[in-house]
C-alpha cells in the first residue's frame, strides 16, 4: 500500500511537471513565420526615404507594429506594447535600443509637432531590427 501511494504521488508530480513545461513552451516557444516577417521588414526598410520626413514617421510606426505583432504571435500578453516589452525584456540583447525606438514611436503617434531626422529614424529602425532578430522573427 505504501509503495502504491508513493508511486501515485510521483506520477502526479511528473505529470504536473510535464503539463507545466508544455504550457510554458506553448506560450513562448511558438515559431514565427520568418519569411513573412522578413518580407514585411524589408518593406519597412525600403519605405524610409532620405529627405521625406513623413517616410521616417511611417517607417518607425510600421517597424513598431511589426515588433509588437511578433511579440503577440509569440504569446506575450499585456494590454500595450509597453507591457509586452516588459514581459519580453529577457529576450532583448539591447533593451535600451528597443525602448528608445518605441518611445520615438509614441512621440510620433501622440505629438503633432514632433520632428524626426533621417539618422534618428535609422537608429530607431536598427533597434527594431535587433528586437526582431532577438525574437527570432528575422
């Protein structure tokens, strides 16, 4: 009888651990469609046109959306991209660059008189690109 109880207890522990691992892997172990993300990223990069400030704004906004979509596709929750960035922070090799890029996106989205230079937009895109690589999207 004692042996059966110990065996049952061990079986419950093992099944519980396997279930926990399956749920954890299923949430953040999802695979992304790399080709889809690569094509969308190339479109973002090509949309950046020197001398066209509106293209800088659009490229930053679209890059931010792409990173946010990758995080959602990987199962990161949260109401906002900022929430997802906090949840995914350990995935990023350069947390500061993705946060700076996202803050620029927020300024573009919420301030009517924001001025963005070509180099600033390129720096933000570099942060978004690094984030996409860290997430395994490109």
